[in-house]
């Protein structure tokens, strides 16, 4: 290969001059990148853009939040603000804004919420109250309200479970808009300054227990944003479907029918290099779909009849592997599926080829799983953390977390893992192999929503407050 200076253009300029000129040109190119472009790149890198963060995997870029904090003493509490109404939607973060959604009764009447583990299937009977479904944006540095928008105001279209709310789906955000789902009340897209961009209504999305349809539990699946597309999974009473919308307009790009009963899992998108695959948990149809066309690529049934955990994806020995789970009905299965799968995995030959391993009784019901290195971590609802070798499926350990019932999913930053219990206690684990407790925190709120992490700050949304937890100046002196 010829040396660079052997092909310099015709010029009487000495070589050192051309080198200096090249360096100046490079500096000019860097300077030409506007502050807004640099800020946009930083915002994307440190964003927590959807349910369970980047790609729904539960891992944050950047530094880890502190392992210890306490609201009562103020230790590592950056700010705390009351949020009106009631919701289990998680916060999402982009740039200087933290977005949340809520459902507020007209007159701000108290809404009942029954935490804990129990078998009741009924609801609080609040369908006769008028609600306002609202989107709120807070300044991530101060907790001050930047803007509030009311997307809808009316009676609820369906009921909810006593442990649920009328605003369960988590928003999805990118550099241009935040997309929110209020189920039967519609999907709405707002610019970061609060301007309404579009709205889309799919009609009544009834998330009822299919075995007892009068037990209406509410719609809980979150939208996700991928390269200008909004992915919507709607497993509901009636006609279930998977759809992709244009994020600029809200218009449908495609819609595919799903032969499934109501489920509450948020889908995931696996980037396979030359193509993308949408992964949808389900009972009658757990499977993968082509991102561009909606074609069903592979499918299987699940022992769990009410799957909730979001699918997780990681690189395996021979390519990407997806992990699915659920814990209601016929068992608590975990499935590890090779994403080269095609066709019906309930059939013997494709199942043996592409179902890498499975367990019938170890999955969580509500919390999603977490991939941590070579481990698949399953936080069971009663506070038992089970570790598996994610390649072989071998069970490695089982540890009781002291803080009791868990609905929120585990999340991580660096080598620290955060487990938020309904009691408001957050257990922090650390390590690359056998995990050990490295800290504990308390937010003094009832927590069902999965927290968010952005640039070293843990944002915890409880029944009453949104709390930002990070290294305060006095703790770093």
C-alpha cells in the first residue's frame, strides 16, 4: 500500500504544511458539529427510552447510582416530587426531561391500591368515576414540572385489578417525540416541548382474565420505539394483534392478527444484523415476527396462560438467543429459543433444533428477567432471586431477598443490580459471579413500577412520588 504522502496533490507546499492543514480541517469538522448535535448524541447514550431501558434489557449506560440511599435522612436523595393520580407506568428519560403518565380522578379523589401477594381477581369498581389521563414532563436536574398535558378525560372503558391502575403502560421516547399508551383511550405522541403530534385509537383494549372475562384487569403492554417505528402488542379480549406504526404520523405500517388470549407482556425487538425480529410473549402464540412485514416467523405455545415478563435477548454460542417466561396457569416456564428458528416449535423436529433449554417451574409472574453476563436472573414475585447459566439452563443459585413482594423488574448499571420491592425498599447487589448485597435503600413509597437509570441517577416512581437518587455533593466529599 502506498504511503499517504506519496499521493499528495500537486502542490509546492511542504509536507508539514499539509499535515497541519489536515489537523485544522479535522478540528473544523468537529467544531462544525453543533452543540445540539453533541447534546443529542449524549442524550441518546444516557437515555432510558422505554420500559426497562435500552432495548428493554434493563441495563443502563454510564455510572451506577449509589448503592445506599434513604428518603427520611436525605442520603443521596437529589429531589422528590409528588405525582398526581395513580399509575404503574415507569419513568422514561431523554436529555433533561423525565416523562411519566398518570390517571387522575376528577376532583383528585383517592384511588385504592392493594399491594402484596394474594389471589383476588376482582377490581375496585371505579368505572363510574371520571378520569383524566395525563402526561407529565419533569426537569431531571430539579424535579420541577416542565409541562403537563391531558390526553383524555372520561369514564374508563374497562375496569382494573385491585393491584393495577388505569395507566400501566410505560411511555417510549426518542430524540423527537414521546409516545404514550392509555390503552382504550388511545395512543398519543408529543414533542419534547409538549406539542401534540398525533393520536391513534384502536378501540376498546380489554385486558380481562380470559377464564373469567368479568375480571377486567386493565391493558398493561407498553409501546416501544425503534428507528421511527412504534411497536404495539395488543393481546386482548376479542381480536388480538401486533402492529407497527409510523412514529411521525401514527399511521399503521402493518397489522398482524394474533391468535392469543389477553396477556400483559411488552414486546422486544432483536437486531440480527441484516434484519430485525419482534419478539412477543404469549400463551397460545409465543414467537417471533419480521419487523418489516409482520410475518410470523416462528411460534409455540407456553405453559403460562398469563405471560407478563418482557422477552430478553443475548448472544449465544451460535447466534442470538431469546428468553421468555411466565408464571400463571399450567406452570412457571422459562424458554431459551435460538432466533434462527422457523415454523411451529410445538412440532418435535423444530423444537429439538431451536428450543435450546427450558424449565417448567422457575419463572417469575410479574417481574421480567435480567441477563447479567453469563447468568439469567429471575426475580420471583415473593422475593426469591434465582440464577441460571443462560447457555445451558443449569440452575446455579437461589437467594431470598429480604424485602418481600416484588412487582418491579430488576435493572442494572455497571456491576450493580437494583431490586425494588413493593415496600419501597431497594436491594442493591454486586459482583460478576456469585452476587452479594452491596447496599440497600428506602424510598418510603409503594413501588410497583420498574425504576429508570440515567447517567448515575436512579428514578423511582411510586404510588405518590417520583424520586431521584444519586450521589449528592456531601456524599462525594
